[in-house]
């Protein structure tokens, strides 16, 4: 064991995934999460290509597959519910529009937490209030009053990363709003949703509404989106977010009014801008970033979870093989990840642009270069190597021994 002490901020997906690999590489890991407990539900997330290999190397393939939504495919429908297009989970070798490994964000978070909780210290209901780093470590003051020293600190606290703001600067420098807002929440399955996602797009307004199956067949996941050049609602003000959603989705056809009728009863409402994080560097001294905090590709890329899982494997491996030297380890991690990140971000931007260009008054765009598009998609799914890290420790350890 190295005895290296690492603090990870955030317990959604990137944080627990990184904790898994850091612990296996010999680090003593603490994860701090400002929420009082794991957040349930959320949008369905996907693992494609190299991300599936990262899951397999974690030893979690069977567990993750058992927690899948088990979605068979997706239908695009018109306002009357007539099917316009069909996509199947087996398309493109399971790496298509509906991937073979599709799982609710909250369910994947629970799998990763259950996998690591006996070997990692989790601190819920707290956050980093201040930190100061020097050549040998990072002094952290928590909002709850505790003060501790760590060798490394990694922010895995999402698009609105507080740690990124402390160390790298204000969010306006890095967060790029793509002009779309998404909302997700569970509703009673009064719609007969059964293993098929249903999506309705109102092309004149650029809005969409959809329903997807979840493991609890008595409920379904609602998905709503609308274009918005500006987004000024506080991401923690749920009442204001619901009011905005009702306002922007008014007059939408299909099943939208019935979906909106459940807004006040849902236990897991989420709404936020579709945005990306673009940074020249993902580290500063002994502090680094991972997942959406570092390189959000937006939900429209379909690759954010893959970036988090692959990034966790690479960051822990590069730090360990660099003997925990932050400058070398962070630099190698960034070099390996950069092209993979950029490909997924490009997919996200292209997806949003395709939606905004679909209205009746939109000018027809140029015909896409299908060869270039195919190459880009392949790079976004498989465009990064997972080294074996033969020189680094790799062991599944027992429960964490707290002094």
C-alpha cells in the first residue's frame, strides 16, 4: 500500500469510479458529497465501446448489467403516437442510439457506491469549504468544520463544480451553454411504457417529450426538452425550474400535458442546461478534475458516463505509475484522454445543432460527410487505449481501516 491520501469531491459516477481504482492502486481514499445521501433516479446513461471494458476490468459487468433499464429500443412518434422510426438495442453491436448497457444514473451510482463503501471513507452532507495547497500536500477545511490534510484532491462534482470554481476560476470561463434545456423525472406508468422508449419531437418549436422504461415497471422516466438561448434559473431552485418547464412546454401535444400533471408529485425532478466544460488543463498542482467537472460533453453526446468511467481508470493508473507525482500523473492522464473527450464533445454539439436545424423554416444544411462522421463516432466510442498498468499495484482490498 502506498499510504497516499486522496480526497475526491462528488459521489455520483466519476467519484466512486475513481475511488474504486485509486483504492486498487493502493491509495487511502475519502469521498465527500454535499448531498445527505446518494441521489436516486436521473436520466438513463449509457456505456459503449471502451467504457464497457472499463466496467469489466472493475469486476462489475454482471452487476451493472443486472441493474440495466432493459430497454429493447426506441420509437420516434408523431403527435398521434404513430411510429416514424425504430431503433433497437442490438443495433451497431450494442453501441447504437439505445446501447445494450443503459442504466439510470442513480442506479449506476448505487452500484459503484456499494462496490467501494467498505474500502473507502464516504462523508455525506458535507463539502470542501476552503483548500490551500503547497509542495507537499493540500490542507482542506470542510463546511462541517473538520480540517484535514491530503496528498491529492480530485473534483468529481459535476457540471457546476464548486472545486473547479475555487481552484481554476469562475464557471463562465469554462461552461459553454449549447442552447437547450433538459428535464427528467419519474411518473406513474399510466402510459403503458414497456421496454421501449417513446420520443415525440415538435420540430417547429424544437421541443421534445418522451417516456422511457425503468426497472420498476409501475413507473416510467419522463424526458422533456426545450431550446433556450439563455438559462438564468438557479440550478438548486426546484420550484422555479418546474415553473419554467410548465411555461416552456405549454401547448405541446402528444402526452405532454399528462406528463406535466405529475410534476408536483415526482420524487426525483432534475432540470438543467445542456452544457459542456472546455478547459485547457484539468489540473493545478495537487488538485485535478474528472468527469463533468473537467470535460462535460453534455447529455446530448451520449458519452458522459463513458468519459467518467474511462477517465477514472486512466487517472488512477497514471498517478500510480508516476509514483503519485501529481505533475507527471495528471499530465499523462490529460494526454491520454484529450482526443477521446474532444470527439464526444463534438458529437454533443452536432446533436444539438441537428435539432435546432430541423424546423420548417430552417435552411437545409450541407450533406454530411458520412466517412468523417463514422470516424468521429468510432473515436467517441473506442478512441482511447486502456493500458494494463503492469507496473502499478492492482489489488481488491478489504474494508478501510480508519485510524
